C-alpha cells in the first residue's frame, strides 16, 4: 500500500465542483464523490500540492461545522419552488429548482422571450415572446407543476412587458410596435381587449385595486392612464421623454414614471384615490433625479421609491408621500434595476456594465461595502420565497448568480441559455 495514495476529493460533475468551491456548506448536500488513486511517483513529485489540498480540506470541514439547518429550509415533500429565466438569444426559458439550488431544465418558448410573470393564484408562469421582425408576439403559458408549455396566446407586434391583476386572472401586455396594450384572459387563454396607447409603449402596470392601468410610452414621451373597467384611455400626460418604467403605490393612490431620456420622474395622483377624491388623474410633480432613470424599485411598504440612474451610476431616493427627493448615491457602473427586501431594509442594485450587485442600507442611507461579485452584466433580480437567497441574472455571462442574503456572500453560479434578461419565482405545493 506504500505505493498508493488517496487523492483529494474529485467531484464527478463540474457543476457540483463549482458549488463546493463557492460554498462549503453546499458540499454537505452533494452526493458522494468519486475517488481517484495515484502512484507513489505522483505523490513524491506533488508533496506541496497534497499538503495544500489537505490544509484546504481541513478548512472545508471546519466551515461545514458552522452550517446550520436554518440556512437550508426544510421543505415539505410536496413543496416546489422554481425560478424562470427568459433567454432572449435562445428562445428558451431556463428553469431552476430553487429548493435544491440546481438547474431543472430548459423549455423552448417563442422567439426572443423578454418578460416573465408568475401567477399569484395558480401554478402557472407567463412568458412574453417579442417575436421575430416579421411576426407577431405571443405569451407562452408554462404549467409549473409539469414545467412544460401548456398554451400559446397570440399577441400583437413586439410585446415587451407583462403585469397581472391581483387575482391572477388578467394579464396586461404592452405591444411596443402596435402602440397598444393587450388585456388577456388567462383562464380562457385569449386576448379580450386591445387598447390604443401612445407611441411605443414599453411598460403597462395595473394598480393594486385594479382600477387604473398606467402605460409608459417611450417614443411618444408620454404616459397613458387607462380606466381598467371601461377599457378606455382616461388621461394622457406629456413631457416624459423616453418614458420607461412605472411604479404604483400599494394603496393605488399614486403612480411614478421614469423619464429615461431625461433626468426626471413623473408623479401622478390617480383618479378615485383617497388623496384625489372625485378628481381626475392629476400631475403632481416632475422630480429631478439622475441622468437616464431607467427603473423604479418600490419599498414593499410604499414609503419610498428608488430610481436607477443609468448614466449617473447612481440611485435617487424619493419619499413617495411627499414627492421629495432625498438625495442621490453612487452605486456602480450603469445601475439598471433595483429590488427591495421584504423587511424594507436593503436595496439591491444590478450594475449592468460590471460584475457587481450593490447593496444599500435604506435606514442608514449608505452603500454597503464591498459590492457583491456576480457574473457579467447583471440585469435582473429576484428573491427566493424564503428570502434567504437572491438570484441575479447575468446577461453577458449567461448565468444566474445565487447570493446568500444573510451574509451577502456568493453561494453558487448556475448556467442559463443565451442572453438571459428577466426572472420570476414561483412557489407552490402539489396535491
């Protein structure tokens, strides 16, 4: 036996090896590794390597003792949780098994999928396919229990966004080259109305009370407010250059719209709200923020709106009730999306021209350091259902970085299709 030595752990699958290297706590959940034997000659010429590997192995074992069961929730046998990532360059959706932190499968959908939403009431996920240059777009309905496409719903030219009502029965889709918004009956699997909007609508958001549909018209430099019950345009507000994104307060009283070709956010008091009783929709103010505001992240309690200013590498903080801009804070290179934690404590910002996500402490009013190193071109963010993980879609490196929210540390990296661009998480129990 003197001529033989047992190698350090060699994992039989590359993805599992990556998980082990990134997070030793993950290693305890992997299957048993393979063992490789080396000759005495190899051992003699690699003594320093073996010593280093032995030391590293001890460190891994020590770190495993620090793992706690609460780091990995104990799910019921019928619990399922999946993340759905649209791959614009692959005409597919990558499905991640969030409970086990692994790739489940890749599902073919329509051409150029660009947006995705999970039903709040059904085990379904809806993917917006922009379509090719000559054709119309569509919605691919994914059955989350089977993780397969259950239906395809035809839409108009270049649909680019989707929002759902609170009951999960209706979808609102902005058709950017048809200058319209589609209302889709998700149970009947068909469009039931098409409403004209401004030129090149890129975002359509329904208010939580279901009364108002607010549409950002990018090329029209305007905002359309639609009466959702009457299915007719109720108000139009101009002077929002490059209208790009919409956020509506939880009490449905006010909408904010990012004017991305300028440096302002438009605040609109919505008709029928408690602050605007018996009055029409009203422009409250145009708020000065940074250059090229492209995304609005709303605190769950509705108290503040965080603006991603793409060209200023900053975020602006708006107090929602008073329309006051609290200040601007440097984040990273080209911030394009923000996401606030459920406890209203932290804002996560994806910086597209970098490999970093920045965390910002809302209560302390400062950026946390260091930034979180992720893949190349982070473009979209989502929390796991437990809130213990944040999933970061990396557009240029074609992967999803999984980060622990408690420690802001890298957990693992999972591959996607080409040019991933959006994400939605769906949790449910099977019968």
